[in-house]
C-alpha cells in the first residue's frame, strides 16, 4: 500500500508532463519530419542482433523509470534497450540516453494474446534499469484520465520511425502526421473496421496518412484543454491491405481503458 501511495503522490506532483521543450509543427505514412525533440516523450525501442541494436518499435516515457509500448512489440527471446532523446537515428546527436532493459522488468498485459492482435489488450510496460534524466529533450508524457473518450475528428498526431509507405524504408528522422480521430460509431461500421475494432481501442486517420510497420508501440498525441499533450493511444495495427488503406484507420490501444492496470503495475514493481 505504501508503494502505491508513493506512486500516486509522484503522479500528483508531476506538472511538467506533456509540455515539450520544442513546439511541434502545425513518417508515419505521408507524414513530415517532426520538429526535433518536440515529442520529447517518444522513445525508440531497440532489440539486439549479432551485437548491434536495431529499432523495432516506438514507446512513450510515462515516468522517469517507465516506458509504455505495445504488447506485440515484446518477444521473450530478445534483448532490448530504450533510447530517449532520439531524433535522427543516422546521427549521434549527443543528447541520446541509451538505457538497457532487463528481461524481468518487462510487463505485458496479462490478457494480451499474440495470436489475436484484434482481441485487444495490446499494451506493455517496461521498467528501465536506470532513471531517465529529464530536460528539454526528454520529458514525460501525460496520460488521460481513466475512461476518457476522444471526440470524432479530434486532431491528434502519430509520431514514430515507422516505414514511410507499405514495404518502404524506415526513415532516419522522427516523423509525425496529423490523424483525426474516427470515433467508435464510425470505425465499427461494416464498411470500416467492423467487429475487428473494440471499445478499448482508438481509430485515427483512414485516408492518406497512417501509421506503418515500426510505428507500433508509439504514441497517439492529442491536445488537452490545458495546453498539454496527452498520449491517448498506443499504436497497435493497420490493415493487411496496406498502411494507408481507405476506411481502415490506424488502430491504437486506448490508454484511458488501461489506467488502472498501468498504475497497479508501476506501483507493485
């Protein structure tokens, strides 16, 4: 109980979350280069192969010791590290924080089923082996209140280093794209995602802009009334027909549906 109270007290005291040191402008498919470090909670989740590390997914720094990503980004057979303060993956810019991840410190949602992405619960938490150092280039994400539902056409941004188009290359620079929210009423129509989409998910985009392979686990950044940005979604899946398929918006895990699990997991570990 003491640990849980300490965690909740920390959350109450964090007032600087969701306020990037550099303002975002106005790939993510048909996106644009993000302003460097404007999505300062964005992380690159990387896996080790033959002694080198490679980008596999995005994530969000939600506490100096914790990163939120997608369940499908995690494999028990891989070794991971997290890179904070990353912008151009082709250059060492001097502000990056590379933090190893211990296998026992990865917590995938207990109801995640790797054989059924569309069943939901595609979320995981990673406890870092050392605390992130916060500053202009690295900030915490704000999370929405439990149960918050985005309005249709809410102007949210996806960010990540995913493929620039279906089967295309991975970009060096962090990409962003405006993805208006498609509410459940529209997204669950049979001519859209139908029964595939669940109420614990968020749809956004569905035209020329979308997420793509490599964006998984990264944030859907949405403006809040107080001027901050909140991470309302964890990038989960796109259509098997292609990343930017008409009426097949990018689907995100709805963070507000998992606030209790996030808080309990962080407080207990």
